[in-house]
């Protein structure tokens, strides 16, 4: 299936939310569960963080299983908490193996964008985050991705294995 065919199945992109900085004491990170990723984690220093396969995404994941704009991770300054918002993606967003449209995040939650699995972690003071560095615009590279859309349900195991 071509990218053009895949793009036509993506839900219309919601309007963009203006980006705001998150106070350093409330920073968090998404840690890839699988060793298939080249980065250790993605630091959440601003909100929202767009997750998707488009290179313009804040957290760009090179997987044909994700929509161009798949989901957002947002920070709520009033409650000083995070939540994830799925953009009606075809393959879904899951929190702790349950498909969600929107969900509050708690420290240790497993966040899954189709088959791409991350652990949400709140940062502790002195956790190695450098406040002088700009927020990273990371493109996650997968060691292998066969392009097979696979099942609609998330895998039973949290550990991802090569799909080849």
C-alpha cells in the first residue's frame, strides 16, 4: 500500500494547540519499552507533544502503523498532570493495554501507539534532564518494520520482537 493510500485513511487532523512550556518540576518522559529504538527516552518539556509518523511530529515514529498525526501528549497546568489524546487513529492508542480516546497518565503507565510501546515516567529532581537544552525533536527509528498492519488489538506481551 502506498503512503498516499495510507494517508487517505488517516482521520482529518485536529486543529493544532498552541505550544506552551511545562515548568521544570513537572517534566516527564516517554521511555521506549522495546530495544528497537535508538533513543533512551523522549523528554516532555512542552505541551502538546504530537506523536505520529509525519516527520513534522514532535515524536516522529517511522512506522507505517501510525497515522501522520496519531495522538498528542498534553500537560494540564491546573492539575499539574498529563493526559494522552488519540486523534481517531486507525490503529489506536492504548494505556495499560486498554484502547482509549483520551486518558489521564500516571507515573509508570504503559502508553502504546498501535504496536509502539513506551512507559510514562515523571522526572525526579536531578534525573539528568538539562534545563539549558531545547526540547528535543526526536525521530524514533525502528530496527525493523515489515509494514504489516497486523491485528487491531495490542500484543499481549509488552516486549516487542522483530516483526520480520
